[in-house]
C-alpha cells in the first residue's frame, strides 16, 4: 500500500502541474477584489474631470484651489494667503510722498518678466518703456544667498538668536518667512540697487499704455459716464485680453499664459479725474465705474491687476470706501517721512507701516485673515523687507519721560499684537 501511495505522488508530471496552475489562476480571477489599480492612461481617459491649469509662475492655493501668482515679494505672498489670486485686483494705497509704493508696483512687473508672463503697463505720468527699464534686477537660483548676504539672513544674527528675557511673549508668535516657502520657482528676490538686464525686457512680451500718446490735447469730449482716459484704457485692456486669448476664446492655443496688468497712480488729476481736487466733484462715479468694469474683465480672463491710488489726496471718504469695496485686496503703506515718527527712536529701524486693509473671499464664505497685525517695512540696500513691528518695553530706567506718551500712543494704535505698554503708572505691564 505504501508503494502504491508513493507511486501515486510520483505520477505528477510537468504538464499536470501547469494545468493545476492554470486552474488556480482561473479560480483566483473570479475572486479578485474590486480595488484595482488603474493605469495612468486609463485614469486620464475615464476621469474626464476638470484639471487645474498648469501655467509657469503660478500655483494653486492650498485653501480654496484658486490659481495664484506671486506679487514679487515672498513675504507679501505669505500675508495674502500664498499669493495674488488670478482674476483679482490688488489695490495699493500710495504713501504720502509716493516713495515706497512704486517699489511694490515694480516688483509685480519684474516677477512677470522673470516668469514669462505678458505685461500691460498703463501710466499717465511716465512712459511704460521707462518703467520697465527701471525694474529691479532678479536674483535667480541660489545666487540670492550670496548676493544679499545679511539682507536675506538677517534673522540669523547672534542678537536675534539670543533669548529674549523681557519681551518673552514674542517667542510664541509665528515667524515671518525670509525665504520662499516652497522650493518651486514661485516668487523671487530682487536687488533694488541694480536694474533689470535689457535682454530680459527684450525677450518679454509687454503692452504699454501712455495716456498722453493715446489721447490728443484737442479732444472733443462726448457725453459719457467715464472720463476719456478711463474709457481708452478699458478699451485697450479689453482688446488685449480678447486678441491675445487670455479669455479662453482661443482653444487651439496650447501654451496658456497670464496677463499682468499694472496701472500707476489711478485717480490722479493726470488721468483727467477731479476726484482728488474737491470733495464734491463732477466725476465722482467715474473711478468707481472703471473699477467695476475692470473687475468684470478680470473675472473672465487669466489676468491679475495691481493698481496704485493716491488715496491721501481724495477728500471724500465715501469714495475711498467704494474703491475699497470694488477691489479684492487692499494694502495701505504709511511712510514715516515728514511725520513725528521719522525722528522717534522707537521707529529708528523702520521706514513705515504696512496695513492689510482687505483680503478677498474666493470660493468660500470667509476670507483668509492673517494672524499678523503689526507690520512694518524698511528699505535696505538691496531689499524691501516686511517685518513684525517690535517696540521696546517701557522701562523707567531706560526710557525717558518724554518718550513714554509715544509708547502709550503706539501701543493703542498697534493693538494687542505688540503688547499694551504701561501708561506711566507701572514699570512693567505684561
């Protein structure tokens, strides 16, 4: 019996083993799980869903999926929730002497040249070609660490690394990013002491709108709700968007691009608007209607716009409120030039304050409000830096009696973000 059993096991041949393996494979085929890995080709054909547009110099927002472009300042991109959303308007309220607001305007345009975006520059006082010639030089790749030196790594000084003994509450605050958050080519640094190379400008594509060249001196004004300058500019922007295919009307165009629009000193008397001349002007609604139509053009195109407005000249506060409501993002620059803070030792390390007036609500009911309220800026030799404003503590041994009211007023203005200073009754108040 043992011999028969052994001969039975020895009767298996390679052909019978192959047949058994085929039968097992057929049985396992019917019991396979429903979770199958799709090939990339199959998933692309069957998904059919809309994919986010991939354009150079852009990235999607991690909060709402909106396509973002860089403003040219990585620190400002961080404050705005990652960058400036495509299809929105960034309004910059100029400082009193228009010293620092042109820098933000040039950063935005320089970032467009570096990333290969199309530019549209409009101005009533300066030729767009001259504006482009005065853009700051970019610091590409890893060269910015060598070129900037102390400017980029200013937080690595021994003074900063030393433990703060008195202002201990500042250690709990989140730090401002001194470098781009991601390693991708989104947001670059620029050297304001150097001009952009002429080769980059010649290789870029840009459109210029110089108001004195577009409108003759002897113009027969027609009855219209817009001033001739605003009307011509809107027609120029609309024509550029439609002809270049930024509105998506040309589906045959494989390479999509972003249109960066920069309008300088909108609302000034050079544009033919008297909104800055008197409180009760005749064309008070001309500027607001221009922003309303411009916003509609941006919403239906791959474009982003930055506008500088001299709001300190506008006497009617109601017009300023309307301009703010018609913009998506509003930033106000408050310079210390000509004010008491210029000689105040409390602000010796800064050149002004920056206020984030408004942040857009895109694809959600709430806006991305930054947790940083007390912001100051300073212009270094090569960089325009945005930092948190840190005021010194109120120590009776180190602070003079005359500067204590300045500390108290500054604490009331800045709010709880910088700590409430003592009013003179106590030496320390945490």
